[in-house]
C-alpha cells in the first residue's frame, strides 16, 4: 500500500481521498452563518466525534500521543452545543472498536486533519466556536505529523482507522433535514 519512500501521511491521504471528498460534500450543505444549520452541523459532529474520542481513550491513544487529552475536542463541542441550547441529537452511537496501534494512528490522523478545516469554518460560524477553533495557536498538526511518521505504524491498519472516521462522519450526516 505504501510506495517506497512515501510518507505515511501521503499514504493515508491517498487511501482516504474519496471518503474525505464525500464527507466534505455532505457537510458543505450546512450554512454555518445560520444558527439552525450551525446547530445541526455541531450535532452531526457530536454523533461522530464523541464515540470516536471515547474509542481512542479505550484503545490507549494517550500512550501513543502523550498530549492526547489536550487534543480532545469533545469538551469544546459539548460546551458549544450547550451554549446553543442543543445536545447531540440523536445521541452518539456506541464507540467503535479500534484495534491496535496502527488503527489508533489512522483515527488520530483523520481527527487531527479535521481540526485544520475547523479553523477555516470557525470564521463563518454563527455562535460559539470553541470546537471549530480548538487548538488555535498550538502546533498540534506539525507535532502530530512528526509523531505519525516516527510511529512505524502499518499503513494498511492506519488506513483502516482513518476510513473508520470518515465512515462515522458520513453516517452522522443523516438524518438532518435542512431548509
């Protein structure tokens, strides 16, 4: 799966390109300047993110990425939803099973990459945006990439973990009906 000399980051990007594009298209239908759309957007993210972060904790993400608890965005997301008078509706699904370090690295890759897009979206969001702006001013992405490349993670296992994240976010897009 990994080309000789290719970084794990580029391998994961190629392995998830189609899924990433589907998720981006799905979330693009939300107009974050509209409070009802922003609330639905955050609720969809909560349905995906909360069980994924729980799964990472259960799988020992802290052992692989020592600042994992600083990177967790669930508290910021929950605070934003509470400020908007909403909760994750319907409640988040059960945490998926994340097996082995390679899958953990893949899940982390997809979630850490999503943080980059969140910063851009925070500029247009109408309402509290602790979740979207989480980690602003920190070097989370470059530090993560260094750790990822040094991990020696199996590319196939990491790709499976990253695809799991995109599948969860894609599933979380249903059922919000937007006007």
